[in-house]
């Protein structure tokens, strides 16, 4: 079976369920976005939500996808940067417990954290303090890191360090690895469009985008049209369309995948787990339609839970279901 390396921001997810959106307005956090905040504002948001229901888990977009792939039985590793603190130890232990090889670089200072503010209805808004995660650098990469892996998965949030993304893709290309890139957030796409556009044209990664990200990247409000525009540069493209499912372009063919019937509690991690299911299928040579169905299955199951983790009992069901594919 193919081996997957993930590179991303090593963050501890702090998930809080809002009673309404007034706190988003108070802290000037646009609903549905990912906003970078400093440590002071991160602490202020946590204090302001002290009476709300709270969950904590290791996270970060690429790490969530790697978690999903590991639970599906693939051999995985994750490269990220953490602080020399209890959050960093928590992150490392969680990797090991989930059969992920931790390639974590410990730095002085604090581990990053992503405060996920979940609105009624399940939409999430992130106030993210990157902390030590930002210290992951192109200089931390070397060819031996990539040699034993077949696929590289990157999160779009890494474009804040363009050299890191370019170097990662370059190492992967030289090692004949396939690569996937999740565009991460519409405001990240808007802020770094030029760079994202150039690396997609140069390296042709598998691209994952939701409707907002696809619109920000292509300028089209039509997800199907956006899919076609991105697929001019990438052989495999997925545009996730929320409760309408997803659209897939693969080797010149298009596919439409629906959703499973679920009780949505929290959409945190839905896109990341969709990517895990889709990549599992693609790397195991499943038909693109079935890849999308595997993605929809994982995305549907994670939104029935708080946070970006699926419980063990549900994984048993998922594994049995995917066997039928």
C-alpha cells in the first residue's frame, strides 16, 4: 500500500459552540473564515467563551487528513513544528496513538492553536494563533524525508511561507511523488492568489476546494465552471459544494457525488476528512466516483461529532462500508 506524508501547521484545535454569532461580530471575525490572531487575542477569545461547551484535539488541516488516512489503514507521517510545552507533547502523543509517524520539530515557545467557533447550524469560524507552527521552514526539509513516501499532502495555509510550499513540491516532484493541495480558506486564496496560481500551473497537484475557495480562485460563482477552470492545470480537481455534495474532474471526465444523510453538529474537519476518503480511494485505484463517495462518507460522519475526529465505533462502520467499494 502507498505511503503518505502530510506537511502542515501543527495546531491544537479548541472547539467552542456558540449560542449566537454576536461574539464573532465583537471580535471582528467574519463568519466562515479563518483569521490569524496573535496570542493576546487568542487568549481573549478563549476567556470570552469560558462558559461554552468546549472540546480539544490535535489538529490543523493536513494533520486531520493524515489522521483520516491512518485510520483507514494507510502508512502515514506528519511533518510540523510545535512548541516545547504541554500542547506540543499532546500533539506528539496523539500522532503516535493514531499510528502516524510524528516528524515534529520542537521549538522554544508555544504550540499553535486553532479556536474553532461553531455557529448554530454547524458553520465554523477560526481564530488561529499559529505560534510555533510558523517556524516550520524550507530549511527543515531534506530529500531523505520524502524518499519513503509515495504521496505528499499539503494544506493551503502553508502559503504564508511560500518557499516552504515550493520546496516541498519540488522535493516531491524529484522523488516522483503525487501531490495534493487543499486550498484551505477563501481569504487565504484571495490573499495569495498569485502564488497559488503559479504553483498549481507548475506542479499540477490534486486540488481540493470548497465553493468559496473555488470562487476566490477562479472568479466564477458556478462551481461546475470553476471546476473546469482549475482542471485546465490539474488532472484531478474536487470542488466541495456543501449539502449538495461534490464535483470531481479526473483525467478529462466529470463526476457528481451526493452526500449521506446525517445529523450535522459541527462542520469542523469536514473538508479535511473528505480529502482523506478521496485520497484513500485514489491511491488505491478506486473509480473516481467511489473516491468521492468515500470522501462523502468520512465528511458526513465527522460532522455528526464535535471537532475533527471520528470515534472508534464509527470507524468500524466506515471500514466495513469502504470494503464494499
